[in-house]
């Protein structure tokens, strides 16, 4: 029933999809029940030839039952969703595992600027590398993305990895993911940010370990190949 969602290529994507499914089925069944009852009442209590309208005296217990029982059911279902959602929130937002790759992404009208540390493996030095609308990561490794905005609120969205995080001016907001399948995936902005919003789109390229190593070697041209592994294992601060 949820086959219309983009393919999941994230380690926590299954948890996100299970919440979608839970809410989808609860609201779907509720919709069918309510609409079914309305249709049933329309048929049972329709105007018929020879049937006169009648005054029905109020029944306080019956009226309260029709109100309180549905309210109790909705409350139970809502608590169920909240409990499941809290578990997923803690897994995705409450704890960021140690990063194996760390990048900075700065949203601006209307591009994503992606920053990698240069050959020295440190942030804020002259050899930092900036890519426009291109994020490259290895498959199966923890990637931490530090999100910033240069102007207005943007929303960093990776549909295939079930990650969406608002990017707010003046704040550095961490997010993380582990991609499970090599490929090329879209990074749209999911927050209306101006006239060029619809064209604000980047691309995530998930490499095999060997492909990512080759890509890094091409970017870190100042390092001899023997030092690339050390640079890859360095988590910048």
C-alpha cells in the first residue's frame, strides 16, 4: 500500500516507513468506518413514502456514549502513534552515532553548498573544498551533515533516506544517515524559500567504498595516495 514512496536506502528508513504505515492504516480504517456509517444512516433514515417524521427524546447516556467512546478510541490510537514516534525520534534525532564522514551543507537561495575538509583534514582552513549541489558519501558508513543557512529557512530533504531537516539561519543543526545502496539520489529543498525554490535541487552520490576512495583521491590531490586513508579516517572538529 505504500509502494508509491521512494525506495528506502537508509538504515533507519524502515522505522520511518513503519510510522507512515501505522498512520496510513489508522486514518484509512477510520475514514472507511465514518463514511460507511454516514452512508448507512443515509439509507436507513432516508425519507420514505408513508413514514412520518417523529420527535426523538434526548438520551444523555446515549449521546455521551457516541461522543466519549470515539474520543477514547482516538486518544488510544494517538498515544500509540506517539509512543512509536518517540522511539523513532530518539533513534534518528536523539542520538548521533560517531561520524565516519562529516560534511557541512549550507543552504542559500537557491543552491546547496557542500564543504569537505581539505588535505589537512581540518575545518576552516584555506584548503577546504566546496562543491555546489553535490554531496558524495560512501555506502555503509555514518555520515554526519552539519546544516547551516546563509539567508532564509530551507529544508534539507533526502527522500530516499527518509531524512528531512529544516535549515535555520544562525544555527548549526546536525543530522546523520547511513546509506545502504550505491546510487544517485535527489536533494530537493522542502521549504518554500523564494522564487527559485522549485529549482533548488542537489544530488547525493553514494559510492562503493572503493569508488569513494577514488573520488577522495581525485579531490585531495595535494596528498600522496598513502596519506588518503588517514585523511578519510579523520573526523574534523
